[in-house]
């Protein structure tokens, strides 16, 4: 049921997946009807059921599509080009902060929204959402490990736990943004995360950011 | 439509409110049916519609009930008895960590769940959830201000922003707990929050916790 990165999805399937992202991020999974997704995509229910057997199958495919789409976005982001691993970790946080703009459904998280609703009632969607969050967090672990080695920072915490904590802050920041109706409060929480990681590695949080590395220097 | 703290709700209304907390925290607001709430409460739909005109009215009253219930819990918690204001702030975080046990619907947040779903579609519930989160965060501000004064900590952040950040971490920790199926990962994020606040105020995060103040010493 998942879309493999190697095979681009059929254009109609892709339109339905993109529409699912918009509709679910706007009104939630339970309230999203197949009709809403079709209307957003400008397609018929016949087209929908040609590509997906159910709303649940769409949601699982949407989580996989989300992981691929955001995976490409983060893989191509400039923070990977910093030589200092702590600059890479903090550059990731800065990059997340730079994404906090526009309308709420444009910058909030598909899988954080879905897992909140279905964790107890739909194990397959729950698993797809957990895989997406955990898989993204895992992309930070090599840089956190390298920063711990470079700065000699150990302490009573795990690399995986810190990687997941960055996701907790972001998911919670999205909830505050929804409560307050805009991204400003979310940006403040991401700034606290940046300050925390700086302090944890013994760096002055007020130190100027290093210049963004040139895109051609990206190492991955 | 809101329940005032001075007037305890009618026992039947209270049973419906408590049932709403369980049902919505288990399956989300959109998927929760009036029938589910009645079944959980062991009451009829006639009883329900005697007390609430709609599911929306129940949700708004449930958010107010949640604020009162959690407000009493936090007002009576031992952390208020610490003399050092930083101990009070960190004691709040420790108290939140101590609540992370049992089944997911028992320790996760009603209003964080509802606002995630309805922020774009139901302004009245959105407002009730925002009031609950912001009102709770505001209870931390006096202690954060006192700690800033006592420790001479200023920096490029606001007291309200840090108070709301504690809520962002908790809300995000609940999402991770739902993704991972248990509270362990949420507790790790709350530990990161504790470590952050310690570092922010220049205290060694490995310092032993002060003994919990005796309940009779509670100042509020």
C-alpha cells in the first residue's frame, strides 16, 4: 500500500495524496471525508476508489508520501553542509523555524495530527505515523552523536531521546500555533529548543549563527 | 455554557463531562459520538440532551471542566511549598513527569487533542481549548518571574514564552507517547525540559532535587 520512492506515483494518485495532506491538516483525519478529498483534488469518487480502497488506505499512503516529501526537503536543506556537527544540529532547528510561516495547514504536521486522533482506534495508521516521526528523528542521530564526540558531552540522556525531543517540541509548537491561530508562538518554542541544544553542548546561546553553507557544499 | 467553580455541576452533568474526557481522549473529538459518551456514562441520550444542546456544547463545557479539575490538582500540588522560586518551577516539571503513568487516555490532554482537530473548523471549541492551555501556562509566570529576579537571568526570551514552551513540550510529549504506545518517551522529553530550565538558570542539571516540601507548608 505504500508508495516506493523509486516509483513516482500516478498523477491522479499524487493529486489525491496532496489533497489528503491539505484536508487532513485542516480538519483532522476523522472529520475528513472521501468527498472532501475528492473536492480538494478536483476528482471524482470513482477516481478515488480506483486508487484507494478506503480512507484508511489513503491515510497510510499519505503518511508514506509525507515521509518521502519531507525526507527530500530535509535531505536537500543547507544545514548538512556545516563542518561542525553542532552547527548541523542547530542548523536543522533553524531550518525548522524557517518553515513556520503561512497558513496553519501549510506548516503543521500531517502525521502528528493523525496519530493524535487514531492512536487507540486504528493501529495501521498509528504505525504509519509513528514510523514517519521516528524515521525523521533518526536522521538527526548521526549529527548528535558526532556533536557529543566533538564537544565531549555525555550526560544522562540518549541520542535517540534528544532526537525525539526535537520532534516533541515541534509537535507541541504546532498545537500552540493552532490554539493561538498563528506561527509566532511556535517560533518561540523552537527558539527555546535552539537555546537548549546550545546550552547542552556548552555554547553561548547568544553566539551568532554561522553563515549558511553554500548549497554545492552539501555532503548528503 | 461554562461551569462556574463556585457551583458544583449536577451529578448527571458531571458524569457526562467525565465520560466526555474519557471518550475524547481515547478516540478524538470528531470520532466521539454522543452515543459513545452516553454509553461511557451509563446514561441515556435523553439525559444528555437535558444537559447539553449538542456535542459542541459538551466539548466547550468539558474544556472548562478540565481547566477546573486540573486547576485544583495543580493548586494543591506540593511544588508551591519550595522557598526557592526556581525549585518551584522545576518542581512543577517534576510533578508533570509524575503524572505520566497509566493508560494513554488517563494522562494525555483533553484540550490539546481537541484543538488539534477543530482549530480551523470550530472557533468556539478552539477558543475554549486555547483559554485552558494559556490559563494553565499563566499559573507558572509568577514563579518564572521570581526565579529570573532571584537568579539575575534575563536573555532574549519572555516569561510568557517560557511558560507556554513548557506546555509545548508536554503536548508534543503526549503525541510521541501516542505514537510509541506508552509514557516512557514522554518522560524523556519532560526530563529534557527539566534540564533546559536548569541550564537556563545556571544550575547544574545533575544537582539532586530538593526534598518535596511538606504539604502543610503549601503557600497557595
